[in-house]
């Protein structure tokens, strides 16, 4: 009898790849549309079987940047940026019954985020540096994924490919530190490889993505291209009639082209970020409905041109 009592294809059917886009800061301000660490485990795979998925995503972030460092934020030069963000997002994913061969499957997905932002920084007012704080709660930028594919190479190994677009549906005002939207589109292709052993219960997942940004027409600022690697190593084991997992997760995030445009007055900034922390998951049933949960904490370190802090992610998912 295998260590994992839940069929491996069912695990991947439980998975969708969407996440919260925490839009307080762009690379114009220290971060892109993609929130590092969002995609890192089997929870974020493309469904392998026909299914309709609903998913609740939640995060809490608290970070800051050194008081002597300045970043462009919504047309403002802001020093000592301090960011507190909380958000929830609702994801819908649909994998229809299509004949793509024995190993391929297709899904389409959409996520609607709702964000609460508190941002403070030192800015120049009347020739003096003053501390300014802004708060805002509202709809964030919608994440649309029209193309997502899973290739089931074997019972334990699969490959994912997807194309996401971040639509500027969030609230944005030039000159305001706290914005729930970015005011530009981002295109994000992603590829992933996931191993989840049926016999040994071990997981090794790795996601690679790149973000290509349009110019913010309010500030004439074009954030450079970012790339990111996110991964998880975990051990899964039977528990309470379901399947639990514990392990470690982390990310590596780099901006590979500099910022540009008339609004890039501080130069071609290139952001960097790194994060690492523990992760736990559980797969089971509630009233015969399969559900999955994941909780993880990521501590950032050696960041550059971004706030540095801590993120807590919670994902709750059910499929029908």
C-alpha cells in the first residue's frame, strides 16, 4: 500500500494556480504585480482532470525599506517606505472535458482580489521632508488566465504551462501612496515542474515565471521585466483520514531589465528579493466535498529596491 492514500491525479485536480496580487507597490515603488512566494507547491498546479474549483486566498504582509532609501511610488519620491497589507481573493478555475490526449489537460482561471493597504513614507513637501501616511481598501487588479495546461509525464511527475494577464481594475490615484491597483497591464508566462511521490510522499515543486509590464500612463513610468523562481520541498503523510504535508518553501526574485520612461527620474532601478520559510498543508473531505488547505510563512532577506518583511499565506480550496 502506498504512503499516500489520496490518488495523485486527485491531488492535482484539487490544485489551481491563482493567488493574491498585492498591489501596493509596483517595481515603480518596489514590487511587481506578482507577489513572490505565491506559486510554489502542488496547491498551485493546473488541474489534471475535469473539475470546477473555488478557492479563497488570504495574505498578510508587513515590510519596510531603509529610511535612507528612496523609491518612486505613484509619482512621489518616497523614502523609508513602510507597508502593511492584508487581502483576500476569490479564485474560480474550470478544467473542461477536452480530448487533448492521455497526458494533457487544459484549464482557465480568474481571481478577484480585495485589499486593505496602509503605507507611510517620508516625502518632500514645501521643501521639507515630512512623514505621510495613506490607507485604502478596495478591489485589486484582476488576474486572468485564459491558457493553462498540465502535462502528466508519469504518476509522480507533471509539468505545467500557463499564461496570466493582470488587468488594471484596482483603484489608482497618482500622488497617493496607497493604491490597490497598478494602472498598467502585466503579462506573465509561467512554467512549473512538480514531483509528488505516491509511494514515498515526497514533494519537490519548482515554478519559473517572467513578468512583462506596460507603462503606467499616469506617471510615464515603465517597470522593467522581472523573473522569479518559487519552490517547495515537503513530506506528505496520512493524517485524520486525509493527507498532511510539512516542509519548506522559498523564492528568488530579480528584475532583469531596468525601469524606463519619463517618470523614471531615479534611474533604471532593478529590484531584488529573497524569501524562505515553513509550509504546511492538508487534503481531506468535508461532507464528501474534497478540500485542500495550505498555510505558510515567508521571511524576506537581502532585498533591494523593495520593502523587506514577512508574509503569511493561507489558501483554502474546494472542487466540484
